[in-house]
C-alpha cells in the first residue's frame, strides 16, 4: 500500500517504519539465517515510506534496524537467560563426521573424550546410513541432554577450521548432497506434534490439529510440487529477475530476492531437508505472485481508461460543404 500511496505525515511514516522493524526483528530472532533474507524486505520498507530516500535516510534507517536487532538480543540474554544450544557446533559435527574418514578422526588432535565421541558417532552414522543431523541420531545429543550444547564446542570449532579447508572438495560435495534433499526430497510437510517436555506444553485442541493434519496431507497428495523446496526457489528467482512493471514491481522483486537468499542461505548450514525450512519462501513467493497479478490488473484497467478517454474524430463524407457567404459585388466575366 505504501508503494502506491506513501504516507505524507512524518509521524505516520515513523510509526509504520517502527512496526515494520518489529516484524523484521522478530523474524531474525526466530530464525537466524533470516538476517540476509530481511535485507531486501528492509529495502522495500524504506522505499515504501520514502519513495526517493536520501543517503541520510538510508543511514538513519539502517541504524534503526541495527539498534532494533541488538537491544532485544541483549535484553533476552540478560532477562530470560536462554539455554545455550550452540547450533553452529551441531552443523560442524555434521561436516566433520561426513567429510573426514574414521581413520582421520582417530588421529585428530583433540581431547581424548572428544576424539572418542567423534569416532563412535562416525561409525554409528555409517552403520545407520545417517547423512545429517548427527546431533540427534549419532552423537548422543548435548552435554546437558536434548536441546543443550555439546561438550568441547571450542575444540569442535578449531578442528572444523583446520580440517574443512583441507578437505574442501569433499565438504562441497557433502553440503550439496544435504541441500539437494531440501530441494528435491523435502520431508515433513506437516509436523503437529509436541515433543515430551517438562513445561506442560501440549496440544490444546486435538480435533482442530487433526483437521489441519488432514488438510495438509490431502494437499500433499493432490499438489506434491507445492511442498518441494526447488519450486519456491525457482519462483523466487523468476520474480526477482522479472518482477513486472509498475509500482508493485519493487515489492515483487524484494520478496523474490528474499526467498532466494533465504533458501540459498541454508546451503552451508542445513541440518536436514524438512519443509519448515521453506516456510518463508513459500509465503513470500505466494504473496509476490499475488502482487504481480494485481499489478497487471491495475495496468490493464489504466490502459482501458486511457483508450476510452481518447477523443474520437469522425469523417462524414455526406456532410454538406461549408456555406459561402453571399457577396454584393458583381461577378467579373472575362
């Protein structure tokens, strides 16, 4: 709406900008890799409120975004004190156990306890055929149980930084293998369960959950393509390259770019190829397609109005010639 009719009052612009920042910050806090995907949406927000932003406007808006990201992170860490999970270490474990051989892991220069864990997990993964997400299936979860960080995170990071560059071709092959599962073998299009927990969390309305499960599973059977990652990657790429024309082209392109960046951002960090990692590209791609159709409809209506308002010139061959005024002077005969 802002693209078509930007607010004129500065106070209203600030309120809308703050509301947009709130949603962006929430998205980044929920999903860390959304930071890159938020950049095109942030640019769209600024352009919607300030159609021709100056360098000062961009600087102030970017500073506002940075502050809005830092303050909640610091506040949540200080007040809520969330459990440290070190998800990056879990990704590094995937890489180390599948890029290196078991023989390499036996001679790794790490503490004996970590070396034993790595060797045992690598052998277990190969025996079970586990390709990724070793934290849950092979390694033994975290040091404090599920959803906690593994022990020796610093050693795991140092070993990753040392060994991955030495096995770069194998690392690239492994990451492409895992990423291809997100694109072409996307799993779990619906997950309505709540794992056992000590917080008393459970499904409040089982019948509604069952209805939603039936709806989603039926859609998967009828339209399986909609639940594949490659579709939304292609949709985002096409919309980013061909966003159409008119005022809605900017949000269409921004949403397309955001979808592409979001999906590709999983290439080096994807733990497993499940559909919830494609939620945002599916929503953004659907919204961008809707805006594209609305933009084309608006152009068609404006073209019809312009053609209907053009003056029409008629040529009547039967119209009488213009009358000649009578003259009092006698005609000259020569």
